[in-house]
C-alpha cells in the first residue's frame, strides 16, 4: 500500500479488504466497503512475527455522509497466524529481494582494500546487516497477519461496543468454545437488543458477561461515551487548556496525527 518499498517487508503495509459483513445490506445505512476498510485499518494490512508485540488494539471512527448524517464505527484489530505456505514463501522472497537490493546500494568499491580496516570488521558488518534485515526466516519464525472485527452503529456507545468486540475476540481465540454459537450473540446484538430510551440504561448479555449502555435524557448533554482522561494522557494538560481556550474563542482547530 503506497510507496513504502524502502521499508523492510515486515515494516511495509499492504492493502486490506473486507472479508465478510453482516447483514449484507441495511436500507438506512448503505455499506461503503472502501471507507470501512480504510477506517478499520488506516495504516493498511500488517505482518508481524513471534518476536513482535501482538496485543489487540481498539479504536473508533465516524463516517459522515454528504447529507451530514453520521454512523459510528468501532474496530478491534488483532493478529492471526498465517497458515498459507504461499504467503509465508512470498514474505521470504520479499526479504531476499530487499537484502539483495540493499547490498547492491551499500557495497563499497572493490578496489578499496582498506575499507574493512578503516570502518571496522567486515564480518561484523555483514552479521549486523543480517540481523537487521533477515528478521523473517520461514524455517524458524511464525508469521502473523492483522485482522479486524468492526461494529457500525447509529449512536456512539463506545464502551458497550468495545466490550462486545473484546468478548467476541476472546470467544474466537479461547481453547474452550463459548456457551452458545457466535452467530447467536451477533444476532442478539443486531436484532434483539433495543436502543435504550432517552435517560435510561440497558443491560444485556454478552458472550462472557453483562454489558451496559446508557443514553442521556433530552435535558442532559449529548451522548459522549469516551473517557476524558485519555485526552489529557495523549495531549497533556497545557495542550488541553489551549484547545479549550481556542474552542471558547471560536478558533479553527486542526489536530494532526499519524
């Protein structure tokens, strides 16, 4: 995905695609495959080995349409072991190509006999290059690829959606099967759990425990189900105060992030 060929193959990002969705079509919310795919995996499909951290990551996003209507997305990204020998072999081939290209670009002139003595041990340099670039060996390493499950909702019940996705992921990765088939829990969330009335809370059963979502009344502030603590942790107190001041003064605010 993009011009990232200078990166090592495991540091590159690859184009992702939607593998499945349910239901196939919602009349009031047409499915935009490209937008959902990009927002679920904004950095693209990623590969890792057993040496890398593979903790699941949660994030949210908003899809705003031309008429101003919004839908909210909640995404849990995790890593699964690659079982395809063809993909593993392709990753190994990419590393061979990358190493060969790197050697061509960085090999010193052949007539410079003193290059080893002046720059250090040639053997040590080659070993360091091997350690740097040969970080995937098909006979030694286990290859993992990122995968994502996502909920798209008409209201921003972030905490409830996060618990639903975490419990679904736990059910998939657990050695013991869940009490009921996964389809039963998904059907329950989509068709049997109603939207809580304004000013009321709703408690329903997840795969491994109860989940609660609360909707403010019409006399309260609008629904904002995100922890304010995270804003201070990400930006710091001084930046939050500056942003709040800019909002009160009706300045335009742009947040830039990777």
